[in-house]
């Protein structure tokens, strides 16, 4: 049997010798059990509370490529001290057919209740030790925070840290004052960025819109020291960002750059803008989510611009252009595009012979080849992407967009399996009456339910690089779960 050896140590109380000791135990175990070590992975001074470790990620990737049949570790704490992470890893290896062996413990079958319980207790004891150590560390840092000490990281623009204390950086402070003053006077982010053009943030990058928001909401600029204001990370994983009731807050502890009057004026405008953004979000964009950018593949989003005289213009803007400025696709006037789609769709419904159209569409669908090659190919592709996503998460690439994409893929996988299963058992014929009913319902509810009708009959809109668009119209058969 081919094996991968994995070793890890975490704290300064352990040394490189810890790795050698673990590997020696692994080699002896493999020698006596006729196992051949074909790869060795190790992580030095890396915590076991998450899987964001270089050696661990490489091992998981190699397992996915089928490079070995088992993983041998010294004990479960070397693999992980987090119960959830450990069993995620175990299930991933189980799916790959890779056995996990500990030289000092007996790891059984995690699908067996007794084996699972014993392993759960073992990993749970390791996590308990971590939690106790973590709490002691937090308590120590909290004591320093209550004294207003700088606790590491990057100081805000406008400050330098000298001997552990906040000291105003005159050049940067002037940039900060410009930002606050202009925003308080009603200037836009774009105007502010133009005024401070060339200013560099503390991380060495030019200031952007996200930087401005971070600056304008930072209480340190009025002299207020805060620590642990939000629950952002837990064991280096996203923890939701909610307010922390144990936050340390010391007013007047830092030299202020902004006066209280300017600060309050800025916060009032930001609060007003937030309410306006909520109201703006409630404004209907009939084609939201339906427009795809030919330039970059991004999805268009609704956006409203306001002129200096207060006139509003609604647009659809490529999401990548709006958020990251990585696309140069033309904006689309929302009123014009929506009017075009609505008018032509209405004309089609008013002029079409529903029975004739329904017969034609049903004949096309029912007469189509029942070959499931495409569905099976897509199912294989979706399954492979899910496996790759799982490996990426195990490798530490755990972020919301990846989780959302995996959820979408799981839904699609279920849909494909259902389609293949149903069409294999008995291929459902499309009833022309179902299509007629969709058309008739759309006409009857046109004035009362236009957004839903748009979603039901417009399947995709392609925004071309020359500013033109192509609108694809389809029919969603209620109950059949298909678009035709």
C-alpha cells in the first residue's frame, strides 16, 4: 500500500524535532505493516485549528490525484484540532478511497457509530485544549487593550506607531482631513479620489472607494480607541462581522485628526445614504440577473445615477465594471431596454396564435432525441467541480462565493440526476396545453405581475460589445421544471 506521511507542530514550545519524531514513528509503523511511503508532507509552526496549511493543502491535492492509498499521521491532533475540520477531511478521504491511519491510535470506520464516537472524543479533547489556550491568550490581550496599547496590525492612514503609541503623520493626516471635509460637504467618492489622487494607503496601494468607506467610519480619527469591535474571525475563519459585546472602547485616548462636528456631519450623510441605498434597492429592475456581458461574462446589475440638478437615470451596468472596474462594457439605459423588452414581449403575446405556437414548440421538444449524452456529460462536469470545490475548501480556500457556487452546483447536480432518472424511466411528453396556459396566464396577469412574467418568459439577454443586445425568450413549463 502506498502512503503519504504527514507531520505538524504548532507552537514555539515545540521545535523541528517534533516533526522528526513524528516521522520516525510513521516510518517505523509503515515498515512493520509493509506500507511504502511515497510522499512526505509537513507543516512547521502551523495551528491545527484550520486547514489553511501549505503542507496539508498539498497532501489533499495529491490525494485527489490518486498518488497514494493512505495517509499516515502520528495522532489525530497532528491532522486537526477542530472537530468539524477533522471529519470534513475524513469524509473527503473516504470519498477518494484514501485510508487515514494514526500510529498511536486506532482509527476505525467513521460510518460505524462506535468508531465515530471514539474518534469524536479524541478530536474533541484536542479542541478543548486549544479553546482553553485561546481563552487565556484573549484574556491577556484584553488587559493590554484596556490600557489602550497598540496590538499589532496596520495602523490607520494618518497615524504612525512609535513606541507602541499612535502618533499623527502630518502628510497622511492632511489627506484624511480632505476626505472627511469633502464628503461632509456632499462630494462624491469619485470627486474625493480625484482630489487626493496619488495618495497611497498604509498597505502601499492607491486609495479606492472601499478605502474611503473604511476611513470615514473609523472612530480613531476622533480619538476613540476600540479593540475587538466586531466578531470578524474565529480560528482565522469568517465569523459574521456582528458587533462584539465585549468590545473595548476608550474615548480621547488617541490624538484626534478630525473634529467632532465634521465627524457627526459625515456620519449623518453616511446614514442617510444607507437609507437611500435601501430604498433604491427596492426600485424594480425588471431585467436584473438576466443580462450577461459578452465582454467578460459578468452579470449586469441595476444602478441609478443622479445629476447635479437631482435628475435620476437608471442603468444596467456590468457587475465587474461597477465593482472592480475590470470591464469596459457600455452601460445600458434601463428605461430604454425595459421598454423594448416589455413592448416586444407584449406584442408577441397579443399577436401569437397560442394553439399553433404551443403545438409547434411541443412537437419540437417531444420529437427531440431522448439521448442523454449532454446531461450525463454535464453531470460528470458538475460532479468534478464539486469535488474540486471540496478540495479547495479543505485546502483553505474557504470564502462565501465558493460556498455559494457549490450550493448552486449541488442543486444543478440534483436537477440533472432527476432529469436523467425521470427521462430514463419514462420520458415525459410536453403537453401543448401547458404551454398555452403559460401564455394565457401571462396575458391575464400582465398588469399585476409583470416582474414574474419577465422572469418566466425571458431566459437570457446578451449585452454585446458594440452596445446592442440580444434577447432570448423561452417558456417555463410550470410543474415540468424545464425551460423550452
